[in-house]
């Protein structure tokens, strides 16, 4: 699977798991600062963990990171090359990734347009103070909003006697840096628009911002009900700014939380449960069984498609399943590491039965099909079960080395250009 597509899937799974934790344990609490941290973690950690590559031990080279060419199957006498192997996955990726990029580009353009419109409203307004945060009054028909470091009020609200609470509400958003949370949400949403958890996290973050600002006001004012009425009196027909904290957003939820009894302090201990959740994400997305030597990193294709087909076809046509291995059900993979000098002369060749010692990039495996026991025309065993046979554990390796030595006879363009280091993979299977 394409690495990018796999990354998008992992991030989506991580955000869903983290948001479910928030819904179960935090969404009804009045620990607004803690909730803000948990919601931001729910966005950031799933983005970071899949990018980490931590190997707990030497488990060998991951074949999915090999240089893939084609799948080739041989019985030793006949050969078939299947160029369609995995093509449906490639076709699907070729459709999904460009579609994802196009939609993400539209979201990014929307963010830029929103920022431009917000800055335009701010610059067009009148600055009322020189200190931080800045207060701007505008004649635009917009709801009161904040966009760091500016709080913006429509002129008709600024001229009212009770505008101070609205202004302080927006100043709280600015002092706590809520604008940066919103921009982070919008950027993540631009790339993960297909993930419903990201939409819900964005909404919860915006709502929690309002809880934080409201909580700052209700702890200062004497008449809490008057502040709630003020929320309800803000005109609903005013235009909202998408990248800003709007004063009259999500009013019903805010009034419910204003009147909610504070969560007991001891309940904050349940937030410790997030530690195993984060540990699960870290273990699932960051740890890998890959421990690849520096020389075995993904690189450009070693062979052209034409040369690759010629090489694998030659190997398939010249490889036989050793008789003693077939009759004694010996199967497995053999990795033949080849160091070839410029001009096509093999300098060094080694065979391994596990990939943990491989230092060179791998070519896609050649599958050699054999039959477990020789049969006569009536389907009867030609060899009785008690027939003694001398078995050598190196028979498969010997056959692979014999064939690998012969690739010098191939006249490939790549032989002439430079020294080549690569690994052939032989996969012996029985029917």
C-alpha cells in the first residue's frame, strides 16, 4: 500500500481513538484548560506517531520496502510473469491520492481566503487602543470576534453600555492564544477532511474556547443571568468569521455549561487514563519490526522495467526445484546478495536463509513452484515413504547460487554504467 495512504489511515484511526476517549471521560467536565490540552493532543499525537520509526530489535529487512518490480512464478520448466499483480491497488491509489490532493487544495485555498477577508475587516476598522490586546471597531455587519491580536466589535455594539463584557470575552480568547488552535484545526482538517473525528474535534475545540472565555467572565460579574441574556440578545443575522472566535457561537451549549455545577477536583485523576491510550497509539503506530542497515534504504529503481523482466525471466527459466528438497517438503526463501563490478562481473555473492543480514536492496522475489513427491501416471508415489535419502540443508542455496552466477551472461545496460549491489529473492513453494 502506498505509504501516504497508509499514513492517512493511521492518523485517522488515531484521532478517532483519542476523540472517543475525550467523549467518554472529559466532554462533560468543567476542567476547560485540561480539555483544551487533551483536544489538541488528539490532533497532534496521531499526526506525529506514524512518522516515528522505532525498532525494538533486529527483526530483519521489511520486504515491503524492497525495490518492487514484478511477480514471477516458475516450475523450473515453464514460466509466467504476472505484470498485473497489485495493479488494482496501484490503480486505486492513482485515483484516491489525486482526488484527496484536489479537495485538500480547495480547503487550503478556503483558509487563505478566510484569512484575507478577516485581515481586510480588521484593517478597514478603527483601532481604539494601542495596548495588547488591540480593539477594533468596524461598520461591517459581523458578530464580535477575535483574531490574534485583535478583538473586533461592530459599531452598534461598541456604543452600548454593556459592551465591556463582550470586549473582555474576546480579549480572553486573544490572551489564551485561541486563534492558533483554530488555525491548527483548519490545517489538519484541510488534509483529513474525510475523517469525521477531525470535524468533531474542531467543533469541540471551538466550543471549549467559548467555555474558557465565558468562565473568565462569570467569575468576575455579579449578575451571571444578565450575561446569559446578553448572549441571547446578540443578533443572529450577523455574518460569522470562519477563522475567528465569534461571541455568539454555540450559545445553547455555553449557557448549559455556565449553569453547570463545577466538576469535583478529584475527578481530574481520571485524566491519567489517557496515558495507556497514548501508549497504545505509540506502540501501534511508531514501533516497527524493521531494522534496516544504512545501505539497505529505499532508493531509485536499480533496473529499468525491460531489464528487470529479462533478469527475472532468466532466473525463472534456469532455476529448478532441487529433487531432494521437493520429495522431503523443504520450502522457504533464499536471499542471494550480489555485488557486481561495472561491466557485469560478479565481485561477491552470498546466500542467506533470513533477511536480517542483507545489506543490499532487494528485487521482487521469484517464486519457484514444485511438487512434494514424484507421482506415476496413476497418481501413485514413485518413491516409498521409507526410501532413505541423503538430505543437504544447503540444496536450495546451492541452486540459487548456481543460477545467480549465470546472470553475468546477460547483456543488460545496467552492467555497463556502474557497480551494482542488489539482492535476489528465491521463494520455493510446494503444491
